[in-house]
């Protein structure tokens, strides 16, 4: 008797990859744990330089970059601009605890905002909503 692969093996959603840029170790690890429990692969970075290094080293793709607005070595907005020079279609989720900066959210520009503090549920729902609107195509690796 020969075993065949289940017809349902490819029905499972692909695991999405998130580059998480957060300078506060506790927040970074807590967010990483939340996202991993929700089924995401998480690539942590502590600042803009670390984020660019992780981005350049990752050959199979990043689906979303989640970054704090205030980082050592720069800002989340500058990081987003730098990444967009390499991959114009990359999805960005900016977070901040300093103020409600919802004016930064521009879905047509593939930029989203989430105010800190956020709940586990709010975080996961926000990311799932963003990713649901974009087919799995590993946009971060399609540099122009």
C-alpha cells in the first residue's frame, strides 16, 4: 500500500513572515510571542540598522514590516522609506505610544498605523486584516 499526500495539505494557509522592529526588549519579545502564537514567522530587529541587515539577509521574503515610530538610529518612517526604495510594494505597520497618529494610515500607500498600547487581539486582527488584502507574494523580495 502506498501512502499519498493528503489532498488537503495545500489548503492550509501559508505562514506569513513579519519583520518586527522594536527597540524595547520586553515589548519586542512580548510582541514576537503573540505573533508566533498566532501562526506568524517573526524576524526581530532592535533598530533601523538591525532591521536593514535582517531585511537584506532574508532571501525568501517578508510579508509585512511592523516598526515602532521612534527607534535608535532613525525613525520607523525613515526605515519605511529606505525599504520602499528596494521594494516599493512592501507593507508597513507603524506603531507608537506617543500619540494617536492615525493620519499616518494610508492603505492606498500600503502604510498602516496601530497605537500603543494594543491588545493581543487588536494586534493580530490588524495584521490579519492588512495581509488578507494582499495575496501571498513575498512582496519584500521583489525589489526593483
